[in-house]
């Protein structure tokens, strides 16, 4: 795919843009020649150095790489949480870097769900209220959308825990609340940055299996950053980053075969 011209991008953002497509169907995220250089205390720290990426719709897509390889930076750029130094990213055809702060915030709230290693739940709210938070932020009441919230709790297999506060839930259950919250607005894409970083191996495996189930059964695009071969083994396709560059990709196709992924990863990044 050639990068679109600036005039084309501007025109697309004016209209509701046509989604990009590839041989694998619609593309949700596309990035061309992405660079990110951080400036700290007069030093330039290159985090990304020319990344091209295409994330097909409805896939469970992984990004692997060692610590410091640029995984979080790539996710933050896709989420519009920071801007590229050079290059272009589009989410559903929109260039977030060109949007006003308000438009970008609204786009993120309505079209993206973001999950971090920390669950970021409000301790005084129940699981159901935490899931409803995006709706509360829009000024609506929980009761107005109770069915939708409870459907999301069903999706993450947590309906029976709806009235529990975070301190009465395990880490894995708290992350499932965060996943339900991320899905509430029916986003185009869910971004997950090391979502199992605080979990033991059993709870981690449950979260990976759940994310795979959501991607496939609910036809959701999920982009997960991980440094664990076991987690990557649940994804359809993994892109490997090294020193801010894509060094290759492979397709675990959800086989959950961690040994195979570890070998593939070592060949690319080792
Ligand atoms: N806000 C920041 N300011 C300065 N340097 C940063 C910042 N965020 C990340 N970096 C640097 O950019 C590189 C990539 O970081 P990061 O994207 O967090 O990698 P990963 O998520 O793969 O561990 C690292 O060298 C890191 O130290
Ligand atoms: Mg990171």
C-alpha cells in the first residue's frame, strides 16, 4: 500500500472516510514509515525508527519485542496518546495527529478501547459501575444502559460479580472488568499494553483466551502488546519489534503453542 497524500488524507477526514482495505479485508490501523524520537534532557531517544504496519479488522493481533523495543510507543501512537515525529498513522482512515485535541479525545472515547497492565478501576465503584464509566462520562445514568453493561459483563464471564468492588475481585477478574469497559462503546479497536503483566500464569492464560474469544466471536480487532511467547501464541498474527523497527512477523493462528512462538521470535529478535 502506498501512503496517501496529505490532500487525500485531509479530504478523507472531512468526509466520513472509506475504510482502507487489503487482500485480508478491511484495515483498521495503518502506519507508514513511523518515527518517534523522545527528547529527554537534551538527548534524543529514538523509540521507533521507520515502522510500517497494517492491522486487519477482526483479528487478534500481537506486537512482541524486548523491553525498550518501542512496543508501548507504537500503541500510544495508534491510540493518539502521543504524536509521531515523522510518518503517518490512520485508524479507520482517520489521521489522529491532524485532529483537534477535542476531536481526538472524542474519537478515542468512541472508537477505541484501551487496556493497560494496571486495571485502572475506580475503587469506590462496583464492577458494573466501572464497566459503565464511559457512559457516565457522557453524562448518562447507569440504568439507561444497564442491559448493554450486563451484556459486557456476560462477555467477560463476570456477571455474577457485577456488584463487587475491585478489592473483592482477583487481579484477573479486575482485568476482565477493564476489558468489558473497553468494549462498552463498541470500539473499532481494543489496544492492550501488556494486559497480563500483573497476573500469574493461570490468570494470564484466561485473559489471553478471553481476548481471542472476543476478537473472533464478537468480530473485534484487538491489538495486544506482549513480551511473552505464551501470550503471543494466542494471537492470529504477531509483528516483532527490535530497536524500534519491525524485524518480521509470523502467524501463531491461536494454536497456543508457546514453544513454536518462542522459536519464531528468537529467529527474528534474538
Ligand atoms: N516518555 C519518554 N521519554 C523518553 N524516552 C522514552 C519515553 N517513553 C519511552 N522512551 C524510550 O523509548 C524506547 C522505547 O520505549 P517503549 O516504547 O516504552 O518500549 P517497550 O514498551 O517495548 O518496553 C526506550 O528506550 C524508552 O526508554
Ligand atoms: Mg511497554
